[in-house]
C-alpha cells in the first residue's frame, strides 16, 4: 500500500517537473537533472515502470491569484452577513457595492 502511494507521488512530481520543463519556466539543466533523478527513484521501486508514458502536468498560471483570494474572502463575508441564501448575481452586486461600484451588473 505504501509502495503505491510512493509511486503515485513520484509519478505526479515527475509530471509536474516535465510540465515545468515544457513550459520553459525555470532552469532547464536543473529540471532535466530532476527528471533523471525522479525516473531513477521510480525505477528503484518499480523496475518495469514506463516513465516515458507519464504525462506532463501543466503548471498553474497565477495571474490574479491574489484577487482570487480576495474575491473569495469578500464573497464569504457577504454570505456570512446575509439573512438568506443568495444567488451569484446578488453576491456580485453586494461585493461591487461594498467596493464602491454602484451598478456593475445592470
């Protein structure tokens, strides 16, 4: 059981590293070395594992991530203060009113 979890985690890390390498973000030499090391460790536990079949995992894009967290906090604040369940449009209107925008979704 622990072996399966280990292999799953190593495969996931291999995919993430491969995704970073393909997206050209980071030091290519270090990422290539990391891939070789991950492949070696995977093969230590499962010699028949085909590391070439592991798919890359696209790295997340963090554009506006801070606004996303801010939006979630504002939405939760509005929901906490609400006396009844609110529709998405109503939540957006209340957040906009709080931020000073008078009629964002007219």
